[in-house]
C-alpha cells in the first residue's frame, strides 16, 4: 500500500490529486477526463475558505485504497511504501489551515501550533529504510510544480509520470488557495463584520453587568 503521512494543512490531499493520473486511479477515465473532473469537482471556482474542507472530504475516502492518507505517524505497516511530509518552515501550512478551518477542530491556537512540533518530534524518531521516505514539502507552495520533487514521489511509489497534467492541477490548487484567502479576508475585514463584533462585545458587557 502506498501511504502518505502529513499533518494538518500540509498539502497531503493535494499531493494525492497530483498522483491521480496514474492508471490505478479511475482506470476507465482518460487523462483529459481526469483533468476535467478535478477542474469541475475538486478545484472549481466556487471552492473557497468556508467550503474548502467539504470539497476535501467528498472524495477522500474513495481513493484511500489507491493512495492512503494518514495524519497519525504512530501507525506503522512495515510493508507500506510510506512518504512523510516535512517542512523547513510550517508557517504557510499553519496559516492555510487556520484560514480554511478557523475552529481548528476544537483546539485552541497554542494547542494547534503544538501539533506541528509534535509531528516534527515523531519524524525525528523515524527509522528510515527503503519503504520509508521523508519529503521536504515547502516547495509545493510555489506556483509551479517542482518537477524533481514530483518525479521523486512517483518513482518511490512506482506510479506513471504525467507531469504536464499534474502541473496544471497544481496551478489550479494554488489559484484556489489564493482565492480562498482573499475571500476569507473580505469576510472578516468589512464594516458588517466589525459591527457584528462590536455588538457581541456590547452584549457580553451587558450580560456581565446583569449577572
């Protein structure tokens, strides 16, 4: 089983879509149909910050048997061909996830940030071998898909090389992220929301005075 380990917001789901053009994924679809599918169903123009995870989860389980995605690094199947994502700088993934899931799955901000240091600690304890590989993933945040890193992934997992198609998907992801960030800022940096916050602050003060 090919497996990808990553922590929140670090592009793990996107990397699986980059692998999607291999024949193991939806083998009856042509490359062009696969491209159209991702354009319309995965990274459409209506994908933005508040529905990002809805799109993420719609197909996630469907492709677990082709390339499994895991967050828990303590899960270890020695026969899996496992890639682990590591970042030199986790700032962009952290900001990405805070934008797309402001509730942080119930964690406060400090606990959320600690998840990344825990992830690093677990990576430091890994015993690497021919079936376990760490990829430095900062480069995926560039607008152009790095060909060498893409090739490193597909060769490790023994998948087909369809860089030209994957690079088009990568640009769709980058465009969708930027659009989501802009929408996020517009949603919370406007008079309506600022007035809403002031109303909440006033109500909290009144409730405190009356308690």
